[in-house]
């Protein structure tokens, strides 16, 4: 997706920021970026070795009181410890096999990575949800560039979009553009409510049930916890009850 950075990174703090507020968006950008990269494609050995070496799964920058985040850290911690010396051939093959079984096939997918599959009874892709998500990307001048004609509502792309909006919110805050900050916050609230919140928790349940590796079980718990936490922060209304998370809204986010 053009202009969308899928690589996790930690932006430097800048003077003049309200750090109690902006740290939430930095955390969202980091976690959603990791989820986007990890879920969008087949396992990348070099990138995953880098995550383990950096201790990125030792903690999560938000949602520490959520059972989903605790479960994620438990699974991801076990997996990280098992490959601490480097992701060997056997461990890498296990990840590749798990990714294929869950998200690629052949046959009926155990945890299809597209929103439209969870949103309609025929479990078909390229439905109205796909069009809606693509229009969200276009609204922010982001276009899909994949040569594989990937549906826009792939879970990795949806998390990448949330990471992108968080990054833009930080940048708008840095230049004190209050109108743009409000527009971006409103967009994140609406995108969560319309797209991620209705299906990601169910998708995560399927992954947890069927995954054979702690990595993908942990990523599923992390995805679920991230969506619940963000929904709490943005006060997203849901047809299903959503627990409060650790995010605390401040005056800057109450628009």
C-alpha cells in the first residue's frame, strides 16, 4: 500500500508534545505495524529474528490489564524464548506450515484473513466490505500496490491503515494542527467501529483454536487485545459488549 509503512519503528519523542497523550498513538502505531507485517504475508525469517533480538515481545505499550494482552505476552514470550538463538530451519518450517494452514489453504481456511468472509454468510471475498475499506484508504490517498490483487479488507492491511492514521495523528499534533488531529481521530474511531471491531475478535478466536504455534496464537491474542483497547480509547460503540481497556482519554481526544 503506497505510503503505508508496515515496518515497526519507535518514533523519537519531540519537544512540546503532550507525552501522556501521544504515547498512546505511538503504541498503536508500533503494535498495529507489527501485526500488519506479521499477518500480511508469509513468515519473514530475518524480520522475525530481529523482533526476537530486540525483545519486542517482552512487553506491549498499552493494555497491560487486559487478559488478551496477558495471553499474547505469554504465548509470544514462550515462542521468543524457543528461538532466542535464531529461527532455525525446523522452527521456520513450523511457522510457514501454520501460516499456510490458517490463512492460505488449500481447502476451507481455518481463519480467513479477510473481513468480508466474516461479514457474510457465503464467506466470500471481494464483497461490499472490501469496497468500503478500499474507499477508506483512498480517502487518505493510499492505494493498494500488490501485484496479487489482494482484497483491501485483508487483516494485515487494516492494521497497517490504523498504524498509518496513528502516525499521521502524531505528525499533525507536532505542528499543532488541531483540525487535522480531530479528523484523524474521528477516522480511527469510525474505522474501528465499522470494520475492525465487528470481526477481528471472532477471527482471533479461530486462530487461537486452530494455530499450532505460539507465535500465531500470540499474534491472535494481540490483535484481539489491540482492537478492544483501541475501541475503549476511542469510545467506539459496539453491538457486542467490549471491556474497558487501559487507555485513558484526555482532553485532547474528547472531540
